C-alpha cells in the first residue's frame, strides 16, 4: 500500500487489524503512526485502550498477548510497537496474523531498515489482506524538491520549483526536518497575519 492509500483509509475510519510500517525513511512511518494514535480512539478512550511499547523492552509474545486483550469501554484498542526492528522473536507474530483480535489495531513500526523478506513472518505480513504493509523508501536527492512542492500543496499554499530546490539544498534530504521547517514558516506567516 502507499502512504496516501493508508492515510485515506484511516481518515475514512476504515482500520486494518495490523499495520506493518517498515523502511529506511522514518518520516512516513512517523506520520502514519501519529495518524493512528490521534484518530482511532477519542481522547477519553486512550487512557485505557492505547498501549505504546518499544522493541528494546518487549518480545513478540508480549506484544501479541497485549493485542489479544479486549478494549475497556470502547469499540477498539490500539497497540503501537515502536522500534520493532529490535524485537528478536518476530516469528511469534505468525499465529496472531492468522487469528488476530478484530477489536485491536496493532501498529508495528520497523524503522530505518528493511525486513528480511525471506523470513516467513514478513512474507505473511505482506500477503495478508488484513494487514496494511507499507515500505518507506528513502527519496533520491532529485525527488526532494518535488516532495516539498507536494507537501506545501497539502498545506494549501504554493512554492516555486526554484524555492523548493533552494530549500532542499540548504536543509538536505531529511523529510522530517524539511516538514518541520515548512510547518514553522507557516506558523510564522499565520502569526504575522494576526
């Protein structure tokens, strides 16, 4: 799936039981994670039904046990696993993929590297209709100005190709850094209008 397809589904409140986000570009993984955390549950429901785990601190059995729980006073629960690339026993996810908990949205953020697709668990994640499998590739340097232009369009303002090129040249290829700078300039512009 693409970033835009996943974003569109989430905004339409069509949630998948499992989101597996991986790859070398963390910007898109972070944005999807934020979107899931902010939209699936209301603020009141998050206290009891949103769990954030870190790959250094858990194993996959702990993750799947948590994902199998039922939500408290809510339709769903959200389980977010950050830094999942540090989990050693990923194969223990296979039974959960086959028999997932329908009231759970499990998001696995496997950042800064690609999974070994020769392993059965990653093939299963990629082929399961219940899983949104997203691989975030680094953008080539020549694609950054185009990304800046599209990002600005999404914010409802325009930037020239020349200005986008200059911004990319001065800030580099870190999409998070670029997005933060664009967002900050938007805040400064709005602040001046007030």
